[in-house]
């Protein structure tokens, strides 16, 4: 740039305040111009004008701030975070300070190789995280003493609700409609269970655990140890329920299970809990991975993902997600649960924590926590402050007439205690507790001048040999005996193990992941940085609200932005996944009808093309699903909609639609759909899965919808984590706002006071909200709008280029698509025998993750490039697809047989090409280096195509023995 040309540049340009926009959006100016030429559009704005119906277009940019630089946005958020006062927390109740090993913090939580991957639907390129999830399942099995574990659920509260649902499905006490919840269970869990039970039509009995045998119930939930810390022999309680053919679920503390007898050994049918304290920061409530284990005989009723052992086409052991026919994407309204996203990244962190510490390390940690608790209990007792329970692990509860004085001393010392029960104080210790901390606790609980010495008290405990864990409840069975938990205890070995697994997985840091309806966009590094800031990471979700002013400000600002971007009037951040958001939104609709004396409205209209979570969520709130037909173009059949809405007007509750529709176009009739439903007394639920094609150019509220959930892990840049975490906040119009979820321990909003919770924490997985906050702050009003425009531009470029080789199934009235397109593989399958599965597996040889298969139409591939991909990367994907079309043509023409071709045999591994003799009809180079780009940046799948049928027929969901790895 010359001095003269510099004079033409504004100071604002030189300050690069909008620099992040060009970092986030893939195509540069030259690439955009070239793409538009291929598409046949004069400009990006002209293309948008062609595609988006004029009657739903917003006239102006959204009323949010201008974009900030990464440096400025981070500095501003740091100032906000500093307003949080992070006291030492002894609140407990399922959330504990923990020490995340730095090798895990840096190489898993902060590593895009782990956090940008997708749910492992393509297991051949996901063997690393599948192995780690199998380790997680093995860890849970060992600690709980049961046969079958899931690969994580959303949180402890929702896991308890899922346990209740399983109990109803499998209990032989069919006459009972009552579920018992011990009053000793965590209060947030009770609230979530009550919420779920209301819409299942179950009666909830909350009473002392000791009275469970007095009730005729189909199931019961017990806490072990209890919320006040007591260790109780629950065998008689379990037997009492099972004697009446009921099912018993036990909510257990994972760290206590290192020392305590496993609940499965005590007779429990289901064990649930949170793995948070295995190295995952509290994060003001999440995200954390819940565990769920049960008996093998209940495997068909299990909720969530289950990782199983299978074999590939060479007979080698391989891992995959097992028994997917239980899940929402297949069974829809008949699914066991609506859960889709879980908490894979956090489950992997917990698994690595167990691998790194091993059984002896975990025992040392658990024994240290327990020893400090013993010291605290003995010391306070000698001064007249007696804990109310003699048997405990890490939590002491005291009755105190001086509660206010104790709390005042605690706050002055920077300490938070549990204080929500009148006349009581509870103290829960954790792995971060030191002897100095215990000394300070003596000062807080007893006042100064107590004269207690931690070392002297410890010596007394050792000398007397007294145990506060009953002998009959001391664990005798081994834990974590598999070699994986006994091999990687040095940081060098651990680092290499993490890297070895990472290398097996294809994530966004390698190549585009074009999964339709999944929005695998850039998760910018700057947006991820605050997740591990202590000001955010170390905040307990039930800390006094005046200590969480930083979180309040950030959440409040994000709330305001989302209200503006959605066109709604209020937002709830509590749902911690899209499926939970659907559930919360449908509850709001149901309660709104109830408030008007129309609680009988229970019919939910759902288009036949809808995502599987929609019907699964509808059945969870007691709604009857009625399917609305789609026409030959994939659009909602308006005649069928009108007929059904009018026929069912008296009982119509709502319709659930997605926009743009699940077939990748902007339906022209979307406003008419809303009007038809409203005219017949219903509400409109607009699924926010495709919000990435709305932001800044239209909005659900402007279109006419009443409620939507937002997938922050899609549109607003929270990474998918290999299958979670996600966030699913909901936006609502003002008439639904009073029916948003609240929380028993933290009042979320005055207007919702008294409503039960849908998630265990008041603001869901609050610890990752900073990602979406920074996404919006760094892009600003222009950037978020441009992101939508370029998502549409990239998709139309991709569709145009692919249409020259493959049929594009659906387009809008003008021949354009929205932000994704569907390639129809059915004609090619008919002509060649090559399936969409073959194409998906073959793309791995080209270095790509497959698009979404067979959704919303069987035999298709749905492709969504997002705004973050450059023309260079999209062209590379197009090249791969065109080459694959040429390969299919060779099968069609008989050059290759249906059984012997690179598609049918894909993916190819190093083992394939190092065999003694290559006897296939195509060359090694055609197999593994089909294009130069694949050779230059080769990703090697580590297993061949996996046998799904074998894996389900021979279900193994625990770590295989070492011998099984031998030839």
C-alpha cells in the first residue's frame, strides 16, 4: 500500500474493528465473486432477495452492537467476569471444586481435535473418542456395580427423570402410577423429576426414604449418600420396593463410590449421578456428564447413546454406537427418550481423569477428602457442635441456633456453605480441600479461640481407628482393573495416549464437516478461551446471586441479544440441549392452554419431514402426535394441514415446524401455516435447528411463531464436542413467558417463580454461554447477518456445482436452496447398486466426514457447508463428490462389480494396502489417494467398515480384555 493510497483508508479500517468477520466467514471477496458467477447472481444481497420470501424479510440490521476485535471482546468480557466473586465453595449438592489435570485441560478441553468433532455416527473416523467413551462406560460400571452404562446424559436431574421413565417401562407393578422420591434427594433433582412426572401423568410421592416400603409404587429414587451427607444402608429400602415389583434408582456421588459399596451390589436396578467431580469445572452449573447404569435385561429401555464393541470387515475389533433403534432419530415418538446431544466432551474428560489417576490415585483422593471430613467432624464435636449424622463421606450437616453468625463469618472468610434448610448448615469437602482450609472452617463454625489443631485431630483419628463409613458399606470389590486405567499415570504417557486417540478422529481442524441440519461452523479460538477462566469455571451454580454478578451481566446481555435476533419477548437459558429446549417450549404451550381453561388441548401437528426429537418431545409432554403430509416438493401440504387443523381445532395444542424446512428451502407458506394454526386455537413451535439461515434476515417471532429453541451449539458457535455439550435456550412471546422453567434454589426470573426446573442448574450449562456471547460480540449486527447470507451463498454454490452430477432433491420456487441441500442417491442406487452409505464411507478416503444420511428422506445425503468454509475447501469437497460420481459410473458401466469397487470396500486403511497381495479390481492409489489433495493431507481411518448388525446382536459395552486385541 502506497502512502497516497493509505490516505484513502479510514482510521476505522486501520483499526480493523470488523476484522473478525473476515476471519469467521470463509470466502474472501474474490472467491465470493467467482461463486456468484457460477450461481448466476449479481451479488450476495441479490441472491438473498431471490431466495428468502419478501414478506418475512427484516428491513433493518438487528439492534445489537457493532462488531468488536477479538482483543477488545476478550478484554470486555474479562472485566465482566471479574465481577464474579469466586468464594471457596462447600455447598455440595452435586457440584464440587475439582482439580482438572493440566494435561487434560490443555489437550482435551482446549483442543479442537476433541471439541470440534461431531457425534460419532461415522464410527470409522471416530475410534478415538469412541474408545474414550467406552472407558467412561467401564468407569461407571466399575463404580456402580451394574452391567450396562450409557455414554453420558445431560445432568443428574434429567438422568433421574430418565430413570423414572425407564422404571415405568420395565416395572412389573403395572397397577401403580406412583413414583417415590426420597426427600433426602438433591432438591434440584426433585424439581426436575416432578416436572417430568407431571406430563407423564405420574403421581410423585416425596417422603423420607425410610417410609418407601409403605407405598405402592412402580419405582423409587434414593440418594446415596443423602443430600445432608448421611451414608445409609439402602438394602432394606431397595428390597421393600422390589418386593412390590417396583424398580429402584439410586442417585450416587461418583467420588464416594470409590470407597463405598457399589449401589448395584446393594440391589439397585438403576444408578445415576454426575461425573463432574472427576476433573470437570463447576462452570456455574455445567456442562457436566451424567452417568446412567442399569442391568443388561433393561438394555432396550436405556436412554441415550451406548458405545458397543463390534468388528469391521477384516474381522478386527471396532467400536460404534450400539442399539440406535431405541433413539429419537429412528423411533421418533416411540423413542425411549428425546435426548440427542449428550455431554461427550465432559464424559471424555471424566474418563481421562480416571485413566490418569488410576484406581490407587482415586482412592488416595477419596480417602483424603474423607479424612479431612473426619477431622472436621471430630474437631467440631469436641467443642459441642455435633454433626447430625455419624456416618458420612464428605458432607457434614449441623443444626445450629447460631446459623446467621456462622454464615456471616463464612462470607467474611470468602466461604460459601449450604444454607437453604432452616436451622441447618451443611459443609461438603472436595479434592481441593487442604489442612489450611479445614483450620479456617473451624474458625467459621466455632469462632476464633477454639484451640483445635488439624494434625492433633488427625493423630487421634488414626489412633482410635474409628470409621464413619459403616463396615458393611465399605467397598470390597475392585475398581478400574482394566489395563487402560493402570498404564498412563505419568504425564508423558498420558499426553501420548490422548494424542493417539485424537489422531483416530476426524474433526473440524482437519476438514469441512458438511452435516446437514448440524451447522458445523467455526468455533473460534478466542470464543473458547474464557471457558476455562477461573472466574467462570469455578463458580458454584447455587452461590449467592450477589457473588455471580459477572454471570448475571453476561447472561443478561446474551438474553437481550437473543431476544432481538429471534423476535421474541423473553428467553430461558435453562435447557441444556436442543431436545430439552423443545421439551421446555412444549411445556410452556401446555401450561398456557391450562391457564386459559383449555388443558384438554393435546394434539401436536408435526410435518412428516420433521427431526426425530420433535415427536419424541411431544410425547414426553403427553401430546398426541398427528403427522401432516408433505407435498412432492417437500413442503407442508397446506390442504392437509388445514383439514387436520380444522378437524382437530377443539383439541389442537400446537404445530412443530422447522424453518427453513428440513428439506433445505424457505417455504413460501410459512406465515400461512402460522395463521392456520392460530385460527384453530393452537400455538406455533418453530424448531430453531436451522436458525443459521435466519439470523439478521428474518426471525421466528417476525414470521409468526410463539416459541423456539435455539441450538447454541449450531448457530451460535458452541462446538459439538464429539456429541455434546450443547445448549438449547428457548425464546417465547410474552404470553408464554410466565411458563418458562424456574429453579428451587435460585429464582431465575420473578415471572416464573414456582415453576419446576427442566435442568439441574438454573441457567443450564452456563459455563459455555461465554462462547455464544463472544460469537455475537465479535461479529456484531453486520457480522451475524453476513454469516447467514454466506451460509446461504455457500450452500447455493455447492448445490449448483453438484447439480451437474447428482440430482438435487428439493429447491425453492426459484430453483435455489436455503443453507443446505439434499443430494438424491436413490436413482444412482437403482442404476448401480451403490448406496448413500457407500458414498458416506468413500468420502472418508478423500478426507471428509460424510453429510447427513437419509434425513429427511431415506436414500439421500443432506449437505450444509456453513459460512465458515472457503471456496477452496468447498471445491475440494465438490471434487471428491464428482470423483465419486465417476466411480459410480464405472460400476454402472460394468468396469467394476457391485461387490469389488472402492465405494463398496470403503473406507480403506493402512492395513489394506500393506497386505501381502492386493487383489482388488482397482489400484492402491485409486483406493487411498483418489485425488492429489487426499495424498497431500491424508487422513487414515483406523478401521474398515464396521458391522452394525454384529455389534447389536453381540452387545458388549465395556472395555474389551487385552487378549481380545491379539490376533
